[in-house]
């Protein structure tokens, strides 16, 4: 067996004639644009907001390409990573027939997106140290498995998956392997986005929502082979990234030095908070973090969660999640916020 992209794509997507917008059909120079039923008089906002945005976001991709070292043709942009997940499922998974594999505990949107699309979800639970269970994955794979979603660093456990395990999945599964790297900027390990030419079945997802500090813009990234990117472009809504987001993302990428400074500060705060919290008797375990949050096991998770709420501090209660029993997920805040958290947790009886 070997990888054959064509055999993975849904029949209706193979046959699909994608929507052709006015912006797709005319790309030359002109002064008078009467082809898209826009308001030619202008807009109450910035002048050019009366015009539809670039459907393929070329300027954003060119700048991102220079930063990430990934060619423009290997980049897809989504309205958040959540849209990338949805587009991948709709491109490859026939509802009611095909399935995806996820490795819980992990990010909730893979399951939700599959459920919305009526695509079955098979689970290959992580091991007790939150690594891939390669045997469980092998057992879960069947002839209708189209996508395996891996998340590294993983949410909510915060650790990175072992690279050799991820490579084993990439080498032995002939469907699509998605590696969600939403937290890669906080990690000690290197991205898989430089391995696209090695693995035709690889999709790497990143996002502007975490390290870049732009969760409100809704801008997610998928890196993959040109062939996969072309399929995703066919399936996505024509104008999925709005003009304001495209402009603000371009501007944000000029601020990469500030972003790198913030990453350094967050990683420093993470280590500081880890040392402090590990001294508290109520804290049973702080799991290793390659992300901007911790999974923390405490003596009375529900009680601690409510106590923190009463102090105006909201964390995520993950204590009912399999393998995360008794755990809270705590995002690294500002220095001041982390001090508040520490003192609140220290005063919990
Ligand atoms: C936060 C997060 C994302 C980001 O999703 P966006 O839709 O881009 O905001 C993606 N994957 C994981 C695992 C996350 O935790």
C-alpha cells in the first residue's frame, strides 16, 4: 500500500465545480469595477471596504511564507483553525461512511466538527504519560479511516508528542495526518512544517490565536502539499478571510519582534509559576508544559475551581476528562495575574 491522495478525496469533491467569484474571473488591471455588485460609491468605513477581499489572501500568505519558510502554494488560511478542521473533514470524509481518529484527551473541535458532519470518530486514548499509543492507533485504523488528528503540544495536557511516534504514524498510515501545532511557539521542539516534502499525507495546523495574540481576528493556518491545499481552496467559502483580518494580519506580522518578546516572557512566567505552585500542598502534580498553560492536579479540583471563581479567577475545570481526573487547566497570565492566582491557591483550605 502507498499514499494515493485521489483515493482519499470524497467523490462529490472530486467532481465539484467550485464557486467562481468576480475576483476569480478577472485578475487584470482596470479602473472601473462593475463586475461584483459592490457599492461603487464607497462605504461608511475605510474607502476600499466596499470591495470584496482577495479570496486567496496572497499578500498575507507571502508575508507568512517569508516568516515560516513555507512556500505560498503550501499555505491555506482559515477563519480560525476551526475552519481548517472543518474543511479537511468535508474534503475527505464521506458522512455516514468514513471516520477520523483522535487521541484523547485532546482538543474538542475535532470531535465536534466530525459530529456536525456526521463523520464517525474513533478514539485511540493517549498513554498515562500523554503520549501516542501506537498500537491503539493501529487497531483503530480501518479501510474507511481518512484522517488522524494529532495535537502537539497537546491541549489540555500541555506536553509535546514524541517526534518518533508522530513519524511512525506519518510513515505507516496512508490517510491524512493532521498535526495541530497551535502552541508550537511555546515548545522546545521544532515544527513539522519543514517536513512537508517528506510526507505527502501531512497537514500542519498553526494559528494566530495563541502566541501571536490575535484570537479575536480568527485566523488559522494549514500547511500541506499543493495538491491538498488546492482541494481545501475548492471547498472553503470564497471569501473566508475578511479584508479587516487580512490587513490586520499583515500589520501584525511587522510586529514579530514584540511577539517573540511576549513568548519569552510567557515561557519565563511559566517556569516561575511552576516553581511556586509546586510548593503548595494542595498541588499534587504539575504536568510538563510546552505550551502557555499547565495541566495541574490538585487535591479537590471542583472545590479549588469554585474557590478561585469566588476570587474572580477563572480557570478550566478538566477534572471530569478521562486521564485528567482531578486536574485544572490554567493559562499563564501576566506576572500580576499569576501572583493573584498563586496567592489565591495558597489560601485554599
Ligand atoms: C486554541 C487552539 C486552536 C486555535 O483555534 P483557532 O480557531 O485558530 O482560534 C487550535 N487547536 C488547539 C489545540 C487549540 O488549543
